[in-house]
C-alpha cells in the first residue's frame, strides 16, 4: 500500500489541536472506552459495572477467611454509528489553490471541520442519552440556571439530588448550554471577583473550571426540547410505593415523551420519563423511581414545559465507545480495501482515534475522516437534569 499520508500527519494533528480545544462538552466529561482497534457497525461491546459489597466482621484467626468473591455485572453497548466526512480534490482545484498559496490552509480547515462534524454528532448522541435516561430534574423550564445574581442554588440542588441518589462526588460533571454559562459568567460576580474567587481565570479568560465539586463544560448540543402534548392524565388509584419506576396512567390524552419532566400531585419532585405513552398506558421514570409514595387515589400528572436541559452527572453514568470502522480483511489478516493509504490519528485531549484514508480516483482524490461509536447512559440515578 502506497505510503501517501505520512506527510499529512502534522496537518492532521494541527487540525485536531484546534478541535480538541473546542470539545468542552460531553466528550471530555463522560467515561470513555476509546481504542484504535476496529469494530463493525452493530457490534456489541460489554462495559463492566461493579456493584457495592457488604462489610463483614473482622475476626482474628489462623488464616484469612475464604471470602471476597464478587459477580462483575456488565452492560452491552452497541457501535450504533459508523460515519465519515469526505474531502475531495481534483488536480485543477489543487493547482489553482496552490498557485494562490492557500491550498495547505484550506486543507487544514477542511480536516478541522471534518473532526468537528464527527465530534458534534457524538456530543448530540451523549446529550440525547443523558436527557432520556436521567433520574430527576431541578429548576424551572424556560428559565436558564443561575439567573438570580449571587445565587448558586441551581447547581447546589443538582448536587443534592445526585448525593441523595448515591452518586460518587469525586468526578461530578455539569454540561450546560451557552445561555446557562452566560448567566454564570455575567451574573455570578462571586465567581469573577478575584478577591472572592481566588482566581482571575473567569474574569480574564472566561475559563469555567470547577464549581461546588463539578467540572463545568459548555456544549452546543444542549438545546431546547419540546414537551409532549399529554394532558389530563392521572395515575390509577392503586397507590405506588417509594422506588416504583413503572406507573400506569389513565383518563388523559396526548403524548408523554422520553425526556419529558413530570410531577405528581402532592409530590414536589420532578421525574424524568424514560418510556412514554401516546395514549393511556404505563410510563417508566428513571431510577431510583418515586421518592415519595403516591397514595391509593388518582393523582394528577403534570407534564413540564419546553426546556433546555443542562445535565449534572457522575462521570461513570455516561459512556462513550469509539472505534475505527471495520475494514475487510485480506488473506493475511490485514485490514484493507481500495484505499491507497490509511493512517490513524489520536486526539491527545479526548483520546478519540480517527481513521484517515485516501482514495485515488480518475483525475481526483478523496480523503475520508471516519470513526465508529456508541453512546449510552448506564446509571440513570447518577444523572440529574438542571432545567433551563
């Protein structure tokens, strides 16, 4: 195979350097399984999940007790998408750009845009996974968090909900919209007054850093979500205990969609719907389920308004798997297709490995920037929406 991409490697890494500085949303915040290994579309990859263990009494003895076995659970994640961004040039185009002295700069920008396109798709998938697999929500739909000067209760309450749900507080993440962080930068003066915050990073550079134990990330993927049309729904009169996640609804009309935020009469909590309905039926809310029992009487269900859901979560609650796309294998076991050369470049910041291939065609050539990935929310109780 002709070695035609070696000279492009500095350009590729320069393009990645531009994009990696901009990836300040979900990708750097979630748990990642990124590898240069190849995987096929639809392939299943198991992610191990450990559970808590009970403590036992310590009793002196001649030998150590025969204990400590544990079953390691797992969740199956699927490589759900395999995509590429093509960059094609013919000889006339190259010559014209080269004569103008701008070919290398334009090619760099094209690779930058290719990496950005793919990472933005991953961001959206992670956002969608998070908002449809969260446990509860805090805040007011339609009002971006941190809108009250000198008040950080929005993030404090998200941390409280995560702590109540048993989330580890060592790697908490908060991914928000541009409106949310505009409020944080513009209204929360305690964060940019150097004598109070202890640093000039936010004031001088707009650097977000950490707040109340959260790593802060801004993402364009956090966008307005339209609520379902459901109205008039009530629960049955069976009564539902604390911890219930499946709740039958009756008498109403319209849709309650995954990601909608609902509440029940007499219960101040806001719950996130995982499985919705289009007519009377059973909805599923995120674990750990009801925080307050519904008595044996029909309780009115309120569907929250349109919202821009920021997301607070423990890093391990959201998972991203990336692989190089699977290529056909030759007789010697080497991956190959019609590409003249293939090189893999790994973003040093995110750890994502991209495949770069070049295909020579008649009087033209095309580069492919490609990657395969899957995203999942595996721990709903460790994910909370911060409504905006």
